[in-house]
C-alpha cells in the first residue's frame, strides 16, 4: 500500500523558515521523481518543485519562479524521504503543501501539511 | 508558460446526468501530456486521467478524457453522488507544469 505522509507545517512569521518532510512507503522511492505542490486556502493548485531520482548534485531540479532562490528541494533515498526547505517565507506562501510522486502526471499524493505565514 | 483555462467555473447537475468539462490551453500541449484530477473538500487531488484519455488505476469507466492540441474534455457519463467535487486539468508537456483553475461540479 502506497503512503506519502507530510509533516513539518505550522505557523511562521514573514521572513522565517520552515522545513517540510514527506515520508514515503509502498513504492520504489529511489527510482521516483518527486514533487511538491501547494494550494492556497480556497484556491487552485500550484506546482512548486520537483527532483529527479538520484538526488545527487547534477540531478534535475525544478522550482516555480515564485519560490526560486528561497526554497530548496532535497531527498534522502535511504530514508525514503523528501524535503522542502523554505526560507524567507512570505504571506503569499500560506498554503497546504502536498508531496506527490512523479513529475508528469501525479498518481500518488500525501494528505498535505498546512503552512501559515502570518505576523 | 502554458495557461490552462477551464470552463465552466461551476456546473450544476443532478445525479445520473452527464457532465462535460472543458480545458483549453494557450498553446498546443505536445504528446497530449494532459491529466485530470478530482478533489473533494479536505482531501488531496486524485488522478483520474493521464495522457489526455487514459484512465488511472481504479478509476470507473464513467470517467473519460478526450481531446488533443489545445482543447481537452473530461466527461462523466452518469454522475454518481460521490462525483460532486472540483476537477482540475494539468499539463506536463513543458515547464512550468501548470494547472487549470478548476471546475466545481455541484448538486443541482
């Protein structure tokens, strides 16, 4: 049974930092592209970032323009975990953050973790 | 960036009726790299269709996708009570990957 479980969300002040984690089980994590997608309250979906399987330097990374230079995606294949380090957070980063498997269509999603950026 | 525009914004229908949802792209989506998702309140999106017309694993055959180029359609042949939700299209032909703004299918 495939399971993706995000954690690490919470309330943070503008300019602050937060690191999200996604623990994966039931699929071949080491061979999978992985993505982060977010959804602001009452809004649609935005692709934030994805990372290729290897996770080593030189691997393929993608960032939306809205987070480039502030967010860093990474992975630990031994721990079957995906991460999103979020720095210089803004009010507009407030959203539910989902991890998902893939970088084309997304067949498996976690339940999401809420990040609230507010003073 | 490929902009996806979904219509209508809201579709009010009764159980048993047919639902037709549209997704129009600002430029051609190569290789029909288009997916559809269903999202219910408080839940993550669920993949319904990939490659414009291929049902994902476990998706009932009342859901079908069609289209190519810039015009795509999701059809629900007979609405079941559990189908009332928000539906999103998404293209993965180019980066940035983009989603449409969603169509809400509500009970009339």
